């Protein structure tokens, strides 16, 4: 009989508030308004984001943890939340410079901020899910 690995997926939720604008500088004002609608507001707009970071690993025999959630929370705070919370994603966030400030691009950038640091905690990053609104969600698996 094959021994089980007991791989467990653990998710930590964090929140941040940020403003952004969807805008392509190569397009006219009219085309930006047509494609992005009210998300192209010249005066920006904001969201109350929720980010879910899922890691995977085998629970430690001594602690029962795959990862210490306090450590994971601190890591997300230091690498992501403090850079995004109450910021303008287009203007203030170094890891978003030169990128469209869409949820799709932001979830990839958050993954990039976390992947190596999470590996150092002894687990693998499985997914990052970003709720821009309760109806608009982007999820990334590093692919």
C-alpha cells in the first residue's frame, strides 16, 4: 500500500483598500471610455480588496502546521499589503509600475511578490485569489 503524503492547502485572507484607473495611454479618451467604462474615470476610483493566499504543504509532525499562519500573515503584510493599502495602484505601487492596474495584472504581481518568500517558509504557493468586488474576482496559479 502506498503511503499518503497528506498534502494540505491552507488559505490566509488579508484586506486592503486602494484606488486605480484603467487607462491605455496609446488610445484616445473615447476608446478608453468605450473599453473601460467608469473604470477609466480620470479622477480614479477605489475598491475594498480582499486577497486570499493559498499555500500547500505537509503538516509538521510536531506542530501539526503546514505553515505558521502568523508568519504567513506577516509576510503578506510586508510584501503586499503595506505597498497597496490606501495607495493609488497606478502611481504609488512600485511593483505595478508600467503595468495595467487591472485585477488580472495585480493578482500576478502579488504572486510574484510572494512566491519565493513563501517557499522559504517551507511550503509552496498554490494560488492567489483577488476580490476586487464581490462580483469581480481574479485567481492566479502561477501558470
